[in-house]
């Protein structure tokens, strides 16, 4: 899979500087566990797919995710640790755009029946466009309710989880499986809530610094007391970070007092439970069902 990704970048990024910078991004991606590619391969095998062709398709999915990650970090400016965050943003943007097209090219040249290839490409494009809408909603931060929040993360965070699972399934069967779509969305939502819980207290580069309206912050703002009104003032832009930087312990106490972590943890577990309920109804071999069930751990 790694070789497929590297070869695609080598072919299409002919300018030496562009290739070298892109290769640094790819190397960083390959040092991770490639979760979306693994989802694609897992679902292909679970639904009866055989042979090595799936690895090219899985690499294409992972390249699309990398492209989205690069754009997300460039826009949010909240992650200075990645290879693409340390290079010129103009070059990083070109790499992200190029990876989007390379991903499509890789899918189009997979060794599957043409109708399955075209279906996979179409679905990837649809999910990518959904993610762009979700990312824009996230950037605007115009989220006033939990309904707004869940609409946004279904588009932004869950869209690619759905894409990875559905593309693997479709390439194996030639059919769109509504159960897979439904549980993949539940998994994507649960993962995003988990990230929100983790990021809430990360003042250096997390949701607090960027005043992001997440499930955690929406709940917190709903139940803060008068003495914690400064938190609402900060999230509404009436206070700057330097004006409240000394109040971190107060913020942590407010989070504890309002039960914010408990509430968001319960909501996360609800989506995990929904995920497991749908997976349990799958008509596939027990080995693969157990593998898919384990993703919720």
C-alpha cells in the first residue's frame, strides 16, 4: 500500500521540489497506522473480496484523507507539528490539491470492473464534497445547537469514515450497503466526540483556543454559573486569550462542576452502542464481524 502511494506521488509530482515536499508528507502519513486505508481493506475482505487490488484503492482513500488533513491544518492553524505545517503554506496547498487528483487517478486505475471503479470514484467525490461543506461550517463556527453540531460532524468527520467503509464494501460486492453506511456514520460521530473531549482542555492548540463550538463546549456554556460568565464572554469574542490565560484551573473546575465530560462521554457511548447494534445485524462471517466490532473499543 505504501509503495502504491509513493509511486503515485512520484509519477504525478514531476517538479523535484514539489515531489520532495510531498514525499515528506507521505512519509509522515506512512509512519501512522493508516486507519482509513485499513477500514477499506477490512470491509473488502469482510464482504468477500479477494486479491491484492484493494491495496491500491485503499491507498487512494488514504491520500484523499491526507489531502483533507493538510487543508484542515492550513485553515485551522492549530497544528505546527506536521511536515506540511512546517513548509510554505502555498506549497502545502498545492500538494493537497495534487493529492486529491492523484487519489482519483489511483482509484480509476485499480483492477476492478469498470462499473465498480466508477461507483467508488463517484462516492469518494460525493463524500469529499460533503466534507468540504462540513469543514466550511466548522470554520464559520456558526453552531448554535447540538443539531447544528451533529449536522456538521456528519459531513466533516463521518464522511470519510463512511467513504472508507463503503468503498471497500462496494468494490467487493458491487452493491451499496445501507447498514455499512449507517454504522460507519455512527463510528465517525463517536470518534469526533472523543476528539472533542480530548481537545477541550488543550489551551495551546485545541478547541478552546479557537473558540470552537463542539458538543462539549455547547453543553458547558449552557450550564455555567454567573461566576463563570467569563467563559461565555471568551467564546463570544468579548475576551482575548491573554486576558483569561491565568484562569485555566477555574475553567477545569467549571468543566468538572457542570458534568461536561460525563455528558459528552455518555453521548459518545450512545453512538458506539448504535454502531454495535447495527454491526450485530450484519450477515457476514463471525471473524470479520468481530474485527469490525472491535473498532468501537
